[in-house]
């Protein structure tokens, strides 16, 4: 398993890998996580799969429901989410959505919080 994790992380750190994760696999994760209640993501079989959550929030301007797959850090019964947008200088849209509408859901491992 460590070899798979190392290969996945090496790919994610590459220019092509980071683009693929941000622009392609995010959409795949959104589909998989929504249909499996947070049990399956593109990182299945790796330690990353345990840290993937699906954030459900309301759009700040549109008012529409948004679902965003994110990596999290579990701390006890809570989850830490980092709003980094892959290192871009601006915050990701979900950060603005949460500031405007803090009521949200978090789905992971078959459980919605």
C-alpha cells in the first residue's frame, strides 16, 4: 500500500498531476462521494481516501446547493478544512460560501454531519 500511496503523492506533486487533481478528479470525486454517501473517492485504496469529505453548502451569490470534495484532517470528532485552492492567492469559492451561509453538511464514510 505504501508504494501506491507514494506513487499517488508523487503524481499529485507534479505539474500534470496537480492540474489533473484540481480540474478533473475533483469532478469525479464529487460524483463518487455523492452517490456512495462519502465512502468511495478517487483515492480508494490509499490512505488519502480516509481523509476525503464532501462539503455541502449554499452558494453565496446563487443560493444554490453546492457540493465540494475536500481533503480534511480529523481532530477528535471534528474536521479541519484548509481553504487553500491549491496554493492560489485567492480563497476557493466554498470558503466564501461558508462565510455567507455557515450552515453546511459534511459527508464522510457513510455519515453526514
